[in-house]
């Protein structure tokens, strides 16, 4: 189905764009190391920013990682199974993923709203706002939940007609 491919393409593009956050985190971390050990002048801000950058990266890259099939899987249960049986096990796995994702997305939204409405600040000396990483939690969990639904539907289609799924017509 074209809609499934469209959703996957959007998540893949977002994931590729977000992947560049890792470089921002590396730059901040390297700057802190040079400032601390090379110049003897550690920063107040670098630790907090690297936490936010890497935390946001981690949750926002989840859907892309799912598309690439790079999440931890127990392939020993799937190896040697027919396409239908493997799809049934995948369907069960994605069902749990979607359930977890729905809960995390709801909670992430509530966390974000609280941080935004009450102008929540972290406890560092610079008192950074907490809404950006909480927004990243919401967006990332929403993306992986939607991608999980896509993968559930693909698994269901494979269970019904493995040939259709093998042709890439989903």
C-alpha cells in the first residue's frame, strides 16, 4: 500500500536528518574536553547540552532504526520459519511495540505540556528550559509508534499473502 510506503519514507527522511545531531553532540563534547583538560576551564553548559542532544537523538532516531531493522531482535526464533510464521511473530512483537509506544506518546505529551505551561527549568546553574527534550520524547515516541503500526500492517499482509509482501507491493 502506498500510504505505508509514504509513512516509512517520511520517518526515514526525518531519521536521516536527525542523525546529524550526533555530530553536534560530538562537537560540544570535544569542546568540553579541550576546555576542561587542555585549558583548565570547564564549561557550565556542555554537560547539560550533550545530555539533551544525545537524549533527543536517541528518541528521535527510533523509527528510522526500526525501518532499518537495527533494533535488537531474537532472530533464533525467526530463522527457519516460513514467511507466514515469521510474520505472525513479528506481528506479536509490533503489537507490544505499539502498545508501549501509545503509552509513551501520551505520557511524553503530558510531560511536554507540563514543562511548557509551567516553564519548567532544569536544576543546573544555567536553568535550561525542559520543554525541548520533552518535546523530542513526544515526537520520537509518536514516530516509532506510527512506524510500528506500519510494520504491524505489513506483517499482517505477509501472513495473509506472503507473495504480495515479497513483491514489495505493500
